[in-house]
C-alpha cells in the first residue's frame, strides 16, 4: 500500500514510559522502556513491528547524522528508510515477502526536510541523558533502558564530519587532536601520533600536503560513522572507526569500495531486495573490496578497527544503476558484460 502523505509530528502527551509518539505519513513510531514500535495501516487494521530501542536509536542516529545516506538504511529486516534525494521513503514490510505478497506493507514518502526534522525530534526525545547512540556499546552502557530520563542533545546533534579538499589543509576541516577534544581511543593506544615531514621543492610548498591518517582515525569519538577525509571531484575518501555491530544494514544505490586499514571486519552480504544471504567477507588490514550496487551489507568488528570507505558521490549514479545502464558489480564492469 504505497501512500504519499505529508508528515505530521504528534504533539500529544508522552506515553506512560515518558516518550513522545511520532508520525510519518500514516506510520506511527513509539517507544517504551525496552522497545521501539512501528505501526502502520493495513486492510485488517493496524500492524505493529517491534525492535529493541537501542537498535532503533543507533540506526536513527546514523540516518540523522548522514542525511539518510546513499540509498537504503535498514534498521532491521522490516523497517527502514530510502533516500530519494529531496524526498525520503519510510518503509515497513516492503522487503519482506510475508507482508508484500499480502499487500500488508506500507511506504510513506515525505520531503527531506520534514523527514529530517521529525527524526531529529524523535532522536532527541527518545535518547536518555548519558546514553550516546554513536559510540561503542561498551563506552556508553545501558542508559537507553527504562523510562525517559533527560536527554543528550550534544551527542545526538553530532553531524557527519566533512571537508572541502582534505583534512588538515589551511582553512579546511582540522585533523583530530587533544586540543580539539579528541583523545586517542583506548583500543588505539599503540597508534603512533607523529606527523609526516613534508619536503617540497622550492615553489611547491603550498601544493603538497600529508597527514597521519591513522592518528586521525585513532581519535574518532564515534563508531560506524564515515567522515570525509579527502575530496577529489565526486570521489570521497571517508574514514571511520568500527567496533561491535554496524547499526544498520546499508544498501547502496551505487558501487562503493572498502579499504581495511587495521584489524578485521567481517561483512554479511545479503540481496538488497530479498535479504537472501549472498556472501560472508572477512577483511583484514590491507584488504580491498568493492561492494556491488544490488546488495545490503552489515559489518561486525570484534575489536575496534579502522576502515576507509571510498564513495562516489556522482548524483547521476542511482538513476544509471536503476535503468540498468551500469552493471551492479565491478566484475561485470571489468568484463564489460551485462549481468
Ligand atoms: C557503508 O554503508 O558502506 C558503511 C557505513 C558506515 C560505516 C562503514 C560502511 O561505518
Ligand atoms: Fe554501504
């Protein structure tokens, strides 16, 4: 049942656990001490899907900070968002045959700014004081459990870091440092913090730049949050520190590359639309992989590790893949064939 309705935030009294209810189209979002609940209309009455509130908050944190990212962000197999660049779809059951085959799924499509405003308000309301959905669970504890207790505005208003050309260049985003309030993470205490020496030929002093990227990532204060470290046209190098479970299953609307900079991440790769398992990819330091444009992926990092995500921000790509003009995997690109 596809609907295109404007969003209305419900400004009613909080539920008995103290949290407010929110609405996107006819989708209603509520939380209690342990769970987030998503309900939507169907022919036989409203349907409900329940997921753990911490899972919901960690996923919502990324949606808000990333402006809904590229393509699909699955909070779990049932509920998620799709970025249509200017508009955002919220779906329930759309990619689950049990719902879709019975026409019991639901999609609300709303303007991007309405989606962002609603999600920001929800995140602020549902996040208790002391709980930070952007950091590793071991670093924030269980404050997400229980009735509403205060809020954590500074944490939930963090945005994805970005730069114009390259971090550390004069006038561009700074490299993380103690002075900036970014201390070396406990897991990266052994990462050297020195900086490269730059010896430029006379006349090229302003044309050469080098940084210690490992030192920068060792000081990341969030997990599973790629921040842009360098930009060349539409080519973005995004670095991130990863620990525990990637809070979303992400499905790209384009190909992206992973360069494993340290330690190890295990990736679970599923079909984008059916969720059927396609592959398990274990990446160790130095490994490089291309993620196809027709999959979802979720990472598992037993130890905090460093990852570089190479993104192509060309706005024409989603259409080109959707029309079949570009094959979904690099192998087919290289072979020049169609799937
Ligand atoms: C991804 O979707 O490719 C992704 C997202 C967040 C990360 C790493 C990878 O931290
Ligand atoms: Fe991705």
